[in-house]
């Protein structure tokens, strides 16, 4: 049984699917690991460390299972063969995803995004591990862009009040953003349309902003708001946002464009020098003035919409992602050391997106 680790080719992608420590675990289980030369280079992991961990440097597409981070490009799909397994982020909900091409090529593809958000699967949950990185880094970026301190400072030259930070959409990334902003000394507030989030928000020392709109959907996700709910929410947020130095938005609805939470008028109402970090840029953004992938200044407010923040912290992002993949592979490994996925297992059945009966 062999697994291959590819060198990522997507623009700006610095992560790698396996780090040497996890390679050593797999080798210890009798799995051959074939790493493409330079696969770890952007995460500052030289080939020599993979060799020390027991891998061979070679063609990852010769392996039984190909591991990657970002979805494959067409020329990479062409290197896969029928019956081969592929595991990675495959963006199954994106309209331009490559699932059809993988199915046509006979590849048994597993999308880490499709792993169910259940307790048993937490260890494999790459959306969560990478969401934590995004949430953390969004606060660091906000602090960098801000013209003000985050913590309260009492100095001989006077006292500085702590920054106020509002996080809109408190899933994994939002919760980590609240916790990180708190650690930096800010006064934090969280808002979401799923009422059960209130307790989690309070558990990281933040206040809960209650706008009276509840929109819990399926599988722990939010549902899209109705037009009237959206108008009510935008108006209420317009009033609330005025009082904050920093707004971090992470609101997503699976398979839908990002909900518009922050209107242009809300930005106009913010104090000069305030900051909006919009983590929903990949699906259009939560702020009306967001330009995905750009940092712009509108009405003296900085609006940044960084894409793929986990790639900017490749060491820890790769380490966490590797551990997610290790757990998934362990779930697939039979006692004979061969990968034999049991599709009666709800995690594997959901993650495999190229079987007829699989739901993407
Ligand atoms: P997500 O990235 O899909 O969305 C981020 C947040 O945006 C969510 O909290 C969502 O409720 C919120 N949101 C959507 N529309 C909104 C709107 N109009 N206004 C305000 N907020 C809005 O979320 P996620 O981080 O992927 O987490 C999704 C769910 O999965 C959560 O319930 C989380 O607790 C759960 N989860 C479970 C496990 C597990 O048990 N294995 C692991 C991770 C996450």
C-alpha cells in the first residue's frame, strides 16, 4: 500500500499534504510514502526531512492513494488512473469543481470538505483545522491594519482604551478570531444566526450580540435568510457596527454566495481608521465593499479580504492538515494494511464524492 504526496501548484499555495512526522507514522504502519521532489519546499520542509522520515522521493502519481491540499488542475487529473484514490480539498460545492472530471477518469475521490461535522470525525475535520488558522490570522491582520492598539494601555502619557472587535459568523474561524482578539486584549463581541452559538461565544469571554434572527439549517450549518430577514439583519448590523473598531466576518452558507452582512452604509458609519477583515471573499464577501483578495480603503475604513489564509502559515496548517489525513487514512486501512474503505461508514460514504450514491 502506498500513498503519494504531490507538490502543490495552485497560486500562493504553500501547504503540503503530509509533514515528515506524519510520514513516519504511516511508514510505521507499513505504508510506503512517495513524496514529489520539492513538495514541502514552500512549507520550508526539504526533501531530506521526508527521506529521514522514511519516504522515498519520486512520482506521487505512481501510488495507490494520492494526497493533496488544493483541488487538482486538469493536467494533474490527467496523471491519475482509473481505480486510484485521491484525497484533498476538492471544493465539491463550487460550480466549477473537478468532481465530474475525476469521476470520468474513474478516480475514487475523497473531498475533505464533505466529511460530516460529527464528533467522531472531528480528528479528520480539515475545514475546522484550517478554519482555526484563518480565524487566528484574521485578527493578526486586523491588528496590523488598525491605527489603534488592541489592549488597554495605562501609560505615563495617558490611558488607551481597548479596541472593540465584532465577529460576524461564529463557526470555527469566528470562534478562533474571538479567542485570539481577546488574548490580544480587545473587547470582543460575537454574532451568528444559530442561537446555540451564544454559549460558545460567551465561553471565549466575548459578549453575544442578539438581533433576534434565528436561521439554523441542516448539519450544524446556517440556512440562507429570507429577503425580509436579510433587510432586518443589515439594518440592525448597520446600527451595531458603528461602535466597533474592528469587524471580522466569516459568515458562510454551504453552496450559496456569502451572505451580505455589512452594507456600504454600515462601513460609512464606522469611525475613520476602523478595519473590516472579510474572510468570505472566496464566495463574494460578507461586506458590500469587499474586493476579494484585495485590501481597499473606503470611507477611511480599511477593508481586507485575504484569500486562503491557511496557506500563509504553511508550517502549522500543513501539520494540522496532515493529522486530519492520517486519521482519515487510518479509518480506511484494513487489518491487512491495505486501503479498503467501508462505505457503510457514514464518514467515508459522505467523503467519497465520485461514487454514484455519494452526495457531494
Ligand atoms: P461556516 O464556515 O459554514 O459558517 C460560519 C458561520 O457563519 C456559521 O457559524 C454560520 O452559522 C454563520 N452564518 C451563516 N449565515 C449567517 C448570517 N446570515 N448571519 C450571521 N452568521 C451567519 O461554519 P463552520 O465553521 O464550518 O461550522 C459549521 C458548523 O459545524 C458549526 O455548527 C460548528 O460548530 C460545526 N462543527 C462541528 C464539528 C464536529 O462536531 N465535528 C466540527 C467543526 C464544526
